[in-house]
C-alpha cells in the first residue's frame, strides 16, 4: 500500500471527492471516556458538524439532497434558501441530560450544532424547494428549470 493511500484510509484515488471510503480526519480524535472530559464543547460541536453526511444527486427534474439525521425531529432541523442560490441545512442535536448517579462508560453519539451549505447551479428553482423528513432521513428537493431547446425554424429555399 502506498503512503498516500495509508494516509487517507483505503481510498484508491485521493482526488476523487465521491469516493465511497471518505477519509475523516476527526475519526477517533474525540474518544470521550466520560462527560467530564477536558475536551471543550466547541470540539464536540465541530465533530458533529464534520460527521453530518449529506448526499446530493441530480436527476433530469431536480437536485435531491438526503441527510441521515437519526434521533432528530423535523423541529430540530432548519432548511433555508439564501440569496445567490445557496441552500443551507442546519440543526442541533441536544446532549442527553446527565443524572447525578449515572456513570458513563463511553460517548460516541455526537451532539451539538451542524450546518451544511450548498451553492446550487443556475438551473435551480429556488422558490420551489421542498423538504420532508421520514425515519431520520431529511430529503430536500430543488426542482430544475426545464432546459430550453433552441428553436429551429426551417427556411424555404427558393430556386
């Protein structure tokens, strides 16, 4: 295995942004053994921010975004459209309340705020964005403008 692939996991092409095995530089960096850890809350929030995975696919009719947000309700998530064709998905996962007699052995589920922003292409209909959430999966659909086909006008040839 080359040095490059050992640095980025099992990814075969480090320049392929759509590789299935995405290198996460924060993976294992925040092994919280207890909630009394010396790691600041901002680091935990950064971990949550980094780990929010969103798929973006384009069909002939729309741009479709899907985000896995287990444990969140639709009231915990915001979908916003900004000027300049920017789609913003954000939210917050609250940390579980700690009881005085609880003894935590491991905390791996991230909590905190997350935010992802996507600049959409010119053909996005930003006024028709729809979002739905089912079974912890947020789906945002941004319809596309129909492609304008050049009008062809036949010219009669005189002779």
